[in-house]
C-alpha cells in the first residue's frame, strides 16, 4: 500500500514538472543566465562612483536597448546620477541626472496632508 502511494506521489511530481505551467514558471526566473560580463559588478560600481564622485546606492546588469550594461545609481549630496557602464570594457557609456521618483513625490504629498491634519 505504501509503495502504491509513493509511486502515485512520484508520478504526480514528475507530471507536474513536465507541465506547461511548470515550464512557464521556470522561464520567468530572474536567475536565468545573462550575457557574460568581462568586468565584475564591483568594478562597474567603482568606475561609476569615480565618474560621478559619489556613492552607489543601486547597481545591476540589465539589457538596455538590446545592449547589456551595468546600470549604477550614484548619490552625490542631493544629486542622483544614473550611470551606464560597459560590461566588457568598464568604460562609462552614459550618465545623466536621475529625476525624482514618482513614489517620492507621493510620499511628500502624503506628509503634507498628514502635517495639515495634525
């Protein structure tokens, strides 16, 4: 009896792993392989921090216009720079002042409303 239950459970597991739903879940995994970078994330962060004269607050390897880049957000006082670093050479591809996030604006509005109620 135990062998039958075990065999049934094993069959169900094997069937669920071969189902399209399982395959779709696996394809959405963020840990799928990406383009191999020649420099490390730490090297990209260092290059971006030197370029923008600040401290990195966020960094990731992402695809930007069909090109892999390290996207590093660097803070320097009140300014936030979005710096793109080439993952092959470590050269700065682009840098621009990052505009305020929409969430920050909503947070300020909520704080103003809260202050008026008190």
